[in-house]
C-alpha cells in the first residue's frame, strides 16, 4: 500500500513538472469524452422532451388512416358514429387534408397545407398552443365558417413584426379545389421554429406549417360528403389501447369488405419508434465522436514512450536501488491512468457545460445520468490501461546497467 502511495506521489510530481506536455497529452481525451457526454446528455434530454409532449397529448390517442385513396376505403359518417358508440372510446374526430394556394397582399403565391379538422382535435387530441386569438370551436364547425388558425412563423412571413394580437382578424385568400376563398385569421399557434429566420426561410415555412380550418368547410369545398381518409380519437383510461384499436380496425374492414384496408397508429407506438430511432442516432454520433478517444489514446502512448526514453537513466537508478520490473510497470501505468482520469473528469465538465448551453438554445433540458459518469470514468481507465501498458512494459524491461549508461 505504501509503495502504491509513493507511486501516486511520484506520478503527480512528474505530471506537474511538465504541465505543457501533460495538457497536450490530455487534449484528445478531454475533447473525446466531452463530445460523447454532450451528445448522450442532449439525446436523453430530447427523448424526455418527446415523451413529455406525447404525455401532454395523452397516451390513449390513436389515428386510423385508409391505406388507399379508393372510394371503398373512405371512412364515412356511419363508421365514425359506430366507433364513437363504443364504450371504450372517449372521443373520435374526422380530418381531411388538402393543398391550397395562398395569395399575399404583394401578389405572391405559395402552396400551403390545409387541414380541415373537428374542434376536439386541436383542443383535446393534439392541442395547439395558442399565442393570440382562439382555437377553432363548435360554432365554426356548425356554421361552415371561413375561420383559419395559422402558425407564428406564417404570421411573421405574411405580416412581418406585426404583433400576433393585431394579426388576428386579418383576411387571407386561399384557393382550394380551384375555389378562391377569403379566410379570417382567428388564432395564431406556437411552433418550435427558430426566432431568427431569414426572409427565405420564413417564406418556406408558409408551405411547411399547417393552416387549420373547420372540417365542415373543407369537406364542403372538396365535395366529399362527409367521407374521410383519417380519423383520430382517444381510448378511455383503464382499457387496453392495443385491443381497442385492433377492434376498430376489424369493424372498419368488415363494414367495407376489406382484408387489411386501414393503418392504425397509437402515440405509444410512435413514442417507441422515436425512442428507437433516437437511440440509434445517438449511438451512431457517439461512435463517431469516440474516434477522438482513440486518437487521444494513441497520443498518450506516444508521449509515454517519449517519457520512458527521457527517463531511462532514472529507471536504471531505481532498478539499481532494488525496484523490481513490477514496481516500474506500476509507476508508469499509474501516470497514464492519472492523465486519462483527469482528462475524463475535465471532459465530463466540458460535456455538461456544452450540453446545457446547446439545450437552452434548443429549448431542451439536457439530462445527465449515472451511466454517463460511469461511461466517462471507465472509458478513461480503459484507455489509460490499454495505451499505457506498452510504454510501461518497455520501461519495466530496461536493463539497469544499459539504462545507467544512457545519457
């Protein structure tokens, strides 16, 4: 134990004696560990953010879509009423999508995505975060009103720095199914888009962000007579979501004389899919970042070999005074381990600070786990051992007489 303590003291003395070299030796490890920890923390934080978003919407939410555009696949009013009548169902809403042409006051034309939905969709199933004005309601639906809810970035693209409150009430012209219609903006909803977008990026957002109008209005404009390709709903708490959605699929297939005509997705399935994708992406990026760990390890081996050569005479003296090969081996291994452990700790701090800063910019809370700390520690120790063994072995095998003759 005393020998180990002396070896640690000697290692600290050697490292402090040449601070510049020590810092350069640590650099690769420091950056590598920091990059991996930062990626893992941000990845974990993003997964939590996605999960909380789904939790806010409710894990009982499901969506049913016809797999083909053919008329026999369309879900009609009777289907919807039958599904609504099931005791396990809390609510069901219809939705249709279309493309339209938005015309600005400057005479510019933009393709845009129109979603005709029943009010419960944007109020309960997938709630919109309204910044100004209001959401669509039952009166809009019953009156086939020309009401529209737009995204915050669309508001900026159309009206510049005009406040969202003042945008509410404005009229926009959209051509749907070759029919030019004047819609009144009744609400502006929040998105996670960056606040500092260029003019070109804002224009692109017009084509990307959804314009929400009453389901009844879009159905009227498209002449669909109440038929839809997509419905969404919520399964009541206490019921098995998988069993209920399977039953819904069976009901629709039977009514439309189809074998497998409908795709059913639940938020639980989507969340699991997102988790799986995020794990793969995080692992892949971490593997790329880990290359710098290998580079750092090679740097440590290189510096340690140089150190052995510079301290050949010292090693000879120690051996002449009775130090065994094992003592010399342990001495150099401890030096390598100390370099990597210190670099690992500094890398963890770098990763923590970097993840917090980037997370704040993205609106995500970076998360740190015990596993990440263990990863950084074990990685540092492993690299210290793997890349420190060869130089330490070289030092231990030096012949004391030849070592004493070294300049």
